[in-house]
C-alpha cells in the first residue's frame, strides 16, 4: 500500500523531457497503466512535456489524460508545491550538484520520498550533511543511486548477506564484486556528472578528501584501511582465472555499500570488506584489455583537466546530456556482475557464496530506467519499514526492491560457491 497520505499522485517523474526521463515515462506507461498508479510528468516546459505525453499514447492510450505539471528547479515555492502533491518524486535531472539540491531540500521539508540516479559522491555527502536530520523528522526517504550505480552493487551485497543470515545465522566478512559483462555506452548524464565532479573539486580542493575516503558517505566518515582502497591497476585473480582492472563506478558503489552497512546498524560488522573491479579474459588479450582500461581511465581525467582538451572531448567524444543510443542499441546492451562472499557460519567453518546480478538492456539507459522506475514504485506502494533520512537502496527498500526487480526481469541469484 502507498504511504498514508492525501497526496494526489503516487509518483511524479521530474525531468520527463530528458532522454532518460522519457525512458522512465515509457516504462511506467507500459507497466503501470493497468495497475492504477497515479502518476504525472513534470518539468519546466509545458510544450515539451505535452510532446512526451503524446508519444506515450501509443504505448498506453490512458496516457492521453496523464497530468502535466510545471515547476522551476531553482524556485523554492514551485518545488514545495510540486512535491507536496505526491508520495514519491523520481528525478533524472542532472548533474545533480548543479540542478538537484533544491529538490532534495523540498522533499526533506515536505516528507516526500525521493529517488535519483546520481553518482556524484561529493554532492551526496553535501545532501547528507544538509538534509538527513530534517528528512528523518519529516519521514522523507531520500534515496540516491537508484540506477546502474549503485543498485547491482548495493542490492547484490544485501542479497548475499540475507542468504548468509538465513542459512548460516551469520554474515559475510568480505564480498568482492567483479563486472563480468557490460555491453553499452557511457550515458551523457554519467559523463556530465564526472565532469561536474571535476569542476566541484577544482572549486573546492577539500572535496578530494571526501572522494578519496572509502567511508566518505558513512554517517560519521572514518579513515579507511589500506585494503579498502579502490583498485587502480591491473591484477591477475587466481580464483577467477582472469585479469582484472579498475571499474569506473567503484569509487561510487563501494561508498554506497559501506553507507548501507552503517545505516543498517553494522549487521555485517564494522570490519566488513567490500571491493569492486572489472574482469577480463585470461591470457594476453585480457591483460592488454585490462591495461587499456586502467590507462584509459587515468588518461581521460588527465585530459579532461586541460580546458582546451576538455572542450574537444565534450564537443566530439562524450555523449551530450539528454542524448542516447537508439532503441535497437539499448535493447542489445546488457550487464552481469559476479559477487564472491566469504564468512564464518555460526555453527563453525568457512562459508563461500557466489552471487549474480544481471539484466538485459543498456546498463546506463534501458536497465537504469527499469531500476529507477521500480525504486519509485517500491517507495510508493510496498510496505517497507525504513524511516526517513538520506538513505541507500539497501537501507531503504532492501529485499522488497530485489523482489520487484526480479519480477521486472532482472537476475538476482545466490548459491554456495564451488570454489
């Protein structure tokens, strides 16, 4: 059931005219028309919103009556009026450090649940410091990272820990995540967020301490241990029999997972270890690919720090915000991650678990639209016990969201490891 409220809508899609916003609207039009969800499109341009609404009619004729709502991302009064009309507001408008702070503040004030796609760690830290206490008072559940970053990581870890608790009355002391398959391009929003983070650090160099701290999103940030540092180079993993290299989303995902553990009261222990890496083929080809990935990431950030080079990257190389691949290319995309967990069973002995999270669809577009939409619906309709605050997918929706995503076609599975 929805949260008890007199809200007019269950979900409002903020930023529905953007590329990802349109994908979310299409997902909701296909899946929610027959289920009675009260939802609306919102943005600042009525003509563009009406155009989106018109495009949805072919997917669901009922969308002809879909409400169109207007607000200004920088106007407090209009945002208060908007968020007070709904149980949940779903936003795709990034970079969030540039466009999202006022909306989070409005939700925290009005007790409105919220979910987004941000991967901007420095902005999430700012939102935690500014709004966590107020959101707890109002009951607003502010849930960041409800897309490819960081649902596979955050809910994948929760899935392994839930299995360990149920079957062995214990928890995994260590979980390692490896990206084993990813077909799809970097989204324009992800690229813009990465550049926004660079701009924020340039304006405030102290943010380097936040970004570099493995526990930078914990309620009370603490210094991380050496083994918690993100992988930057190339390594051969004997257990996998594969070469590994840095995963570009690890500096976001690992912080989110650690915040989940802290917000849940450290059920996995204060010494819980979590890491992420990308895995590649065995042999020389895998080594070269891993080395190219490691060098490419470093080279990108070095190049983007030079203004003239950055302008060329933005103009000729990186996808622009609001743009994306064709429907055919989105459908051809996919991702899969492997999670290896290890812990001590209550009855004694070491337990090793193997988990898998996977989805069809381009990770940054099709799969992300599904994950974000189901997150909003979970907040609106499912009986979840979490209190208000600036939360994570695992600490707010937990296994309820895992169940939803399974029904939506994603793979979440765990079994004892054969290793």
